[in-house]
């Protein structure tokens, strides 16, 4: 087991309000407990949902709008 270092954060009024609401709804006793469990739940949700973007959907996307009348027919013509 390892010990966790202290985390110092600047809290906005909105964050403080949300944290107090979370503590009230979940019956958490301390802010640190609420934050630890909220982060744990967030990580679990992120792992369940998988990656946010599937880049394989992008394959061929650029070719959909390919210029049918290009100025140069190939790369060689560009440099000739």
C-alpha cells in the first residue's frame, strides 16, 4: 500500500457548491472522501465507455471531397 500526497487545489464557488451537494447526496463525511470517490467513479465510467474518438471512422474522409479537376495530374508535374 502507498500513501497519498496532499492535493492543494483552488476551488471556485461553483466547485464548492457542487462538492457540498455531492457530500449531502451521498452522505460523505469529508471533502477528501467525496473527491476521491468522484474521481474513482469518473475513471470507471471513462474506462467503460472506451475511447472518445474512433479515428478509423476518419479513414477515407478526405477522399470524399477529392478535386475531380486537379491543377496537376501527379506529384511529378508539380516540380516540372
